[in-house]
């Protein structure tokens, strides 16, 4: 399927919006996740596999930068989204 990243200005809004809109997204048969500064690499991978992922611009930006430095594919966390809002 297609993936959408909803970009917010901070972690609080990413989590709040994911929790607020999440039930509506899930009612449509889609998955929703969020990323904050406290998210582990495993939690980030899981969130990025969701249909809709909420995260701050800082977290998404730094995940992209960190992915440029990994030495194995298993260490990647952030796929390329189909759409970023």
C-alpha cells in the first residue's frame, strides 16, 4: 500500500493528532502510528510501516539523515513516503 507521513512541528502534536484522528483512520481499515524523540529504532520502524505516520519535522528529518549513515539495510528506519503532508 501507500504510506503518508503527516509532519507536525513537535512531538506533542504528532502524538495528539495520531491519537485523535487514529480511530477514524483505523475505521477506514488503515493503520496509524506516531514517532517522538523517545521512540526507539524498533518503534520507529513499526510506525513507519503504518499507512499513516505522524511525526515532527525534526524526527523525520533526523531519521532520513541517520539512514544515510547506516552500514546495513537492517539498521534503516525510515522508508520513502508516497506522500508527506
